[in-house]
């Protein structure tokens, strides 16, 4: 007689045994995620409830007397303008630094350079503000005048150029330095994880180092660089003290980034106006904070979506 073997259960039907530590970690991770969502919902509920009086108040009772949209609109424009300038300044520099540290610099130099660049994130924003107003702003005055003389036909550089250098362009450059470590760190991590098979195949086919980076590294890390740039943009949108120290805001909506008339940003306006605000003025400032909350939320959701689009990419694809 031949012995019959017991049927082997398919892998999909096998029961996985979960250890107590796994269940504890899974529950803690799930609880932390739910807690973050509850905190986010609580912040949103607070902002909406406190901003509701300003949203329903007559236009003449809002500071400025022209309604909430006229009050918040220039602040939104100033916030986006400074953040976009920062992004345009920081992203090319961060990508270049990340590529140099990852593929060009000697190993001993690369480790120290990456550490020093990451230390830029530890400098307080007040220090950046003092550096911007005392050092950078005076140095940029001739550059502002050159932009007016050369590119004055564009609305961004229409002038008259500021004689103090305390302009939106200066703020954008300072914010670009502040978000540089964020974009650089993420870009370095993404570039270092480019598939070795792709890089070695490109070099084996006779490609130079730059051609290998252009064909194998940059296509792989493109989504990571974009996500890092979006995270840096979210950081620039919420910056307060550096902008408040440098910028002499208060003007209406304008795209001129080199004149003395600059729209303030939401965060700096709240920081400067909140201590003396009372009654409906407080609700108006919270309403502008709600606008900043929504803008930052959209930016971070967009960054998360970009990252998820490339989640299934691997070196074998």
C-alpha cells in the first residue's frame, strides 16, 4: 500500500502566526495614525469655528473696510510669491549638491559635506532674518537696480528698485537657503537608491558619469526631487520670523518683487498683528491662518501623491 500525502495548503490559505510584539507594534502604529488624524481634524475645526465670525461679518467691519477677500488676498499672493521664489532658488542648488555629494565628491568629503548642509536646518529662523536684513539686503541693492534697468518691462522687476534691499526677492532668497537642506537631503537619499543595475549598465555601454546620471539616476529620482521640493515649499509657506524681520510689508497685491511696496505673508502678518488684535480682528487673522492651513495641506497632499505614483518602481522594471 502506498501512503497518501496530506494535501498541502496553498500559501494564500496558510495562517500566519502573529507574535505579541507584532500585534503591539501594529496597534501602536494604527493608534498613532488615528491620533494624528484626530489632531488634524481638531485643528481644522478650531480654525473654522474661530474664523466663522470673520467669514460672516459685513465687509466694513473687516480691517481695511473692503471685506475678507480684499484683506486675505494680498497676503496669499505674498505668501505664494515668496515661497515660489524660494523654490526656484533652492531646487537647482539642492539637486546639484545632492548629485555632487552622491556621485562626484570623494567619500571622506561627501560625508562631511552632507552633514554640514544638514546643519543649515538647525539654524534658527531669527538668525536667517538678521543675516538677510544686515548682510544680504544691502548686497542685493545693485542687483535690484540692474534688474529694473534690464528687465523693467516685466511686472516682477518694474521698479522703482528698493534702496534698502528689503524686498520680496530678498525674502525669497533667504527662504531658499532655509529650505535647501530639506530638498538636498531627500534628493541625496533618492539618488543614492537609484538601481545599481541601471547605473552599471550605462557605464558598461560607454556612457560618461554625467550621461549615466542623466539616463539612469535622474529619471529614477525625478519624483523624489519633486516631492522634496513640495515639502520645502510647505516649509517656506509657513515661515514667520525671517520674513517679518526682513520684509516691510503692508502694500496691496502686486507682483513687483524688487520695490519697497511688498505684500506681506500670512504667517508674518499674524505674528506682527496678533498681539494687539482684539474682537473681530482676531477672527480675521485666524481666517487668514485657515487659508494658510488649506494651502499647506494641499501642498503636502500633492507631494504625497507624487511619491505614491512611483511607489511600485524598482530596479527590475
